């Protein structure tokens, strides 16, 4: 019995030595990096190479052995057909014989690489310029006076003299914007809400995004495109009329894309409705349109020469025209609203203007 106990003790000691030997050998092995992504089921890239996907279950990790040193770790997950969520760590140090956990929260968005590749093939780095309409110089009465829908910030009615200028016939389209994305001029790839791109008006773009687009477009074309001023916009929308809408006193049916007037409950391809007397389409409805001006709560002291009212850099910016999502009162030529310059929405776009050479 005593001899059996000694043999068993010797076996146990040898086993312990074996385990210690195995641990010592592991100390020289590559380190293990465990990667948790939020959300799960994200593509994992190490130093630019695809290594697999993180588990879809919350809190579960993707484990990989890495040579000692610093590594770039990235996680990417598709978010719709045009965007992807991603997170990136540029300096992850992994030591031999160690194990560590890295959590990546995919909170940033960028254009889907596969979709951008299709844009490159479609546009090839060229700009898609808008069709412009030459608007004559003229004088008009700006604002709202006496109508049942008039708002205080549409007053006082005042006279504005406009110089001749050019204005885009339609709102800027997705094709025009996507050409900028394809040429790496616009980092923001706006969602189309599943309604389609092409010749639908671009939406989900902020005033700040538009400034980036303008820099690219003017560089590509050598021209001086810009946003219209608020007074230029109203002059163009009225097109020589003094009624609430360029076609008369009532919104009617089939004149514009808006809520309650025969609209589509979403954006319509640009130019789907009859243009106004100046030849401009969708000045009423379809999408709200950014203009250059800072917002002020009335027209007291407003410029009378067609120039923009410019305040502080952090001012609210004016939007005009109403959208597919708004009722008739918001489509009046005099109606105005305002939002922050970083605001993006599914009913907000813009159209271009150009000062004559």
C-alpha cells in the first residue's frame, strides 16, 4: 500500500512538471487577441487583410493569434445598400504569450466600398453639371402680406432688386451628388431611404455638406456655382407672380409633390411637375431647399439688393419651398423655415445658382 502511494505521488509530481513545461512553452507562442464588436457579425480586418467575422451573439469574441508587435484592427458591417458601419484601432500592441480582449463599437459610418466602386465605374471622376435657366433682372415684393397663412417672420413685405443670374432648373439629383462621392470630393454618401437615386433629388445632406460639394464642383468645372440667396430664391419661385403659388391662390391638385395635393408620400424624380413661368421645376414641394442666408426672425433691415443676410458662422440657415411631407401652407412662395447647418433629413435637399460671368 505504501509503495502504491509513493508511485501515485511520483506520477502526480511528474504530471505537474509536464504542465509547467507546457506553460513555459506557451509563453513563447504568438499572443491571442480576442475581438468583440458591437453590433456583432462584423467583418474583421487585421493590418488590412480580412480574417473572418465576429460572432453574431452579443459579447462573444473572435479570437486570433498574432505575432508580437503593433497591429491595425478594423471591423466593418454593412448598413443598407450604400453605407457601412465601422470602427478602427491603429495601434494595438500584442505581446507573445499573452491574451487580451479588444472591444470595437461600430459607431461611425462611411460609404460602402462596393457601392462606391459602382459609382467610379459610372462617373469616372467627371462632374455632372445641372441644367441652368437664365433669370432676368427684376424688382419684386418679398414676404407675405394679408394672407391667412402669413407668419410674422415673413414680414414686413419689402422691395428687393435682383440682378440677372442663373439657377438650376431642378433640385440637385443623386447622380450629381454621387459623382462627387465617386471622385472622393464628398465624404458623405447620403441615404436614399429606399426610394431610389438617379434623377431623384438628393436628400439627407446638410448645409455644411453642400459647402463641401460646391468646393469640389467649382474645382472640377472652373465655374462659380453657389447656393441662391433667400431673396433670389423667392424671386425665382414667384416668377413674376404675386399669388401664394406661382400658378394661383390655391394649391390645387397635381401641381406639386406635397402632402394633400396629389403628392407621392416620398420624393419624386425632379421635373415631374409642370415648371413655373421662369421654367424652374419643383420650386413648390418635393424637397425643402437650402439657401445661403442666416435666419433672422423678420425682414427688418433685410438686404434690398438680392444679397444674402450673413450672421455668425454658427447661425441657423434658411430653407425654402416645402416638401413631399408638408401641407399646402408650407409651399407658398413666401414661406420660410430654418434649421442648423448640420441638419440632415429625408425631405431636405438644395438647388444651385450661378453668378453671371
